[in-house]
C-alpha cells in the first residue's frame, strides 16, 4: 500500500476530495472513493471513522482552503491554479 505526500492511500485521498467537493456527504464520499459497505448506515459509520483520523482531518482542511481560494478567485486566477 503506497502513500501519497499527505500520508494517505489513494482511497483516502479520493474520499477527502469527494467529501470536500461533493457536498460533504460522508457516506457518499466513502462509497465514491471505492470503499464497500453493505448499507448506507454502514457507509456513514465508516465515513465517520475516517473523518476522525488526524491525517484525514488535516487533508480535508487543506482541500477546503484550496476550494475557498479557487472559488473566490477570478476566472484568470482560477485557470492558473488549475493548470
């Protein structure tokens, strides 16, 4: 299992991105990241556990700040941030 520069697995990174950019729905982000859960309730509980991990909390805060900068930037600045 390889970790990225934030100490997260690919699934954890995808979970963080989906959580921040897809309406902050933990269960939806959990499933969207490729995790398996038999029910929505199980997905919700597992997402909650992930959200309590310090490295996940830090990454979500970083992504929220990046989202805020991106959304508050003008079109040209946003384009520079994305490319």
